[in-house]
């Protein structure tokens, strides 16, 4: 039988608990606004109250710029987080001498067990020491033929399009993807040979960045995503493509775990030769668990293909839209490389000053990781860019605040390779940080440089390209850690150059 007193009692409990929750939230808001250690730092009140303010607006490339124009060089962007705009802050936060660890809460959205997502400094160093030899200059030179093979396929496939415009966004990412998968497994995914370069895996990798951003903003989704995955695959093709991408990496990792002897039969050394080889003694190393091997593969492939592909896309577009730049580059390549049918080595290409300047300018404009890479101040307070910051505070400065700083780079949004050929270019090098700096910098720097020299050198020596239906407006982007372009893809009409 229904009893009014029971109903009233339940309703009273609901009101009491709701009131208690309201009071707790109110106390938390008051603490963050008036008693928190960061209470005196400027910023929007909503940012002081909740990190959701940043989560909802952080993908806007001008959001941080607007905040700094209003509030100055240091801005509170979340309850316990500061963002800086002064270049000195970069050195203080990320330099080799910095003791600030990565913010584990932020990197928890990335594949668990990968070097990039590892916050603990000792664990990160141990993993880094294992992988580093594969990305040394010596190893890159040893495997240069692997890169050149993919570049040759890229050029041939582009020419085979005839009068049909080539989607360079996909073409260049196909090249970098096939290179990094060869580096990981000695088996490329052959996306270069897929019709029109539009392999579904390329779209999946872009979606991977978007999904990671969402998982970062809503941590609870990290717990339920594995269970919802099969359902979401039926609703959204991008989710299916992302799951397929991880499945493909998992299949190759499982194959190596099932048959470790496959590494001995590989055509060349790979990243997994280092990860899956036990090392006794001082540098003892056990084979990581399956999930860690999988996460490392996903992380390396996304970083190795998207960042390189994006930089090349920005570079090719800006060279093609500036006749003076393209003329200077082609003239230099023709003089240094009279017979285009001969192979031009990486070590020879990196001696070409204008090609080098084009690559540096491409890296500067694209910028690599454009979202904050947060670190935690500690164990005691620290002075960052002349400002005292309490211990336990999350701090960052994003790369564009160096690369696009008008006090450092004249006309920062213009593509001017000549800036790297002037007398002060050595000084500018201090502010070029697309691969980050310090103990957590990108391992693949030397491979990335090799890719860019060989791809850009071969493209502008062997083919003529003309931009097709693409403008600077198409390079507007969202900040999902890397820039994700939102406009039409860069396309060009391609024809072979005369020998």
C-alpha cells in the first residue's frame, strides 16, 4: 500500500541531498574564486570555477590569443592551470634543466602505456632509451632507402593521376604513414597505392585526434568507451574507422607476440626489434605488456604520419602560391641535381640552404603540437617568465606563441624562407620548437627531417604542380593537439618535369 509518510521521507532525503550538493558546489566555487593559490592570477571567472571552460573553447586556435590580449602574459585558463605567452616561459617549463613532470591527468586520454603518455620521468626515460637508437641519425641514414622507396611511389602515383587533380592532403599523409609503418613493422600499409590516396585509415587517424580531445574533456568516457565502441561503430563511420585502425595495429603486434622469430625474418630493423628484445644487465629491459606495445604503435603511427604530413602540406601549398619562392627552390634543386633520374641523398639535400629554409618555414607555420603540453610545478614553487608560481600548479605555453610571435618573426603569418638565410637566423633557431625541447622532446626528429628533405626535394625536382581550387581559407584549423584543417583539402594538377 502506498504510504504518504514514506513518500514524504524519500522526498525529504532528495531535497536534503540536493541542498548538500548545492552547498558543496558553492563552497568549491567560493574557494576557487577567493581562496585558491591562483586566485590573484588574471583570467575569466568561469575558468577559475571549472576546467570545462577550457574544454569547450580550447580547440579554437585564437582562444588563448584573445585571453592574453585581454589579461596579459599570464592567464588562468582552468582552476589550477596557467598559460603563458612570453617566450622565456618555454625555456623555464620545458628546457633540459626543468624538473616539471607531465600532468598525468591530461595525458591519460592518450593511448595508455605509450612513451608520449607516460608522466613518470624515470619510466619515460627507460622507454625512451629503448626506442632512441632506432631514431638516431645513424639508423635514419641506414634506412634511408626505405624512405626513398616510398617517395618514388608517391611521385609515380601523383603522375599517374594525369589531368585529374591530386589530393595532396591525403597523398603526403599516405607517404608519411607508409614510412612510419615500415619503421615500426618492416611492413608498410601501402596507403600510397590506394585509389586517389584516400585510404580509410587516413580519415581514421584524424578522427583519433578528435576522439582523444573528447576523452580528455570528459574523463568518464574513457571508462565506458570500450563498452560503447561496438554500438557507436554502427552509428558513426569515423568511430568504426578508428576502431579498425587500432585493430590493424593490434593484429601486427599480436603477430609479433605469437611469432617473435618474425623479427629475425624482417627485411630491416624496426622499432619493435628494440621493444621486444630482452636486455639483461645494467640496462635491463623486459618485453612490455601487449597493451603497452599496442599503444606505442598507435602513438608512433599517428605522430609520425599526421605531424609530418601536415607540415609537408603547409610547405607545398605556400611554395606553390608564391612564384618567387617556388622559382628559387627549383633553381637551387636543378643546379645541385642536374640529372633527375639519379638519386639525391639525404646528406646532399640537407646541404641546400634554400630547401632547408623552406622546411624550417613549413615547420614554423604548421607548429606541430599546438595544444598546451601541461607540466606540474614542483616539488616547490618556481619562477616562470619572472612570475612566482605555486607548487602543484599546471603550467604551459603553446608553440604558436613562439612561432607566430611578431617580436621574433617579422610578418609571422607570412611564408618567408629568406628569414632563415639572414645573419640572425641562428638566433631564430632558438625559437623554432616544432619537435619540442628538453627531456621529453620528439624522438623522431631526424626521421622527420629526412622525410621532408627527400619528399620536398623529389617533388619540386621531378614534377610540376599547380594549385587547384584551394585557398588560404582552407587552412583554417581546430586545435586537437595537432592542427586539424577544416577546409577543402589541398589539391593540385601534376605533370612530370622534363629531364
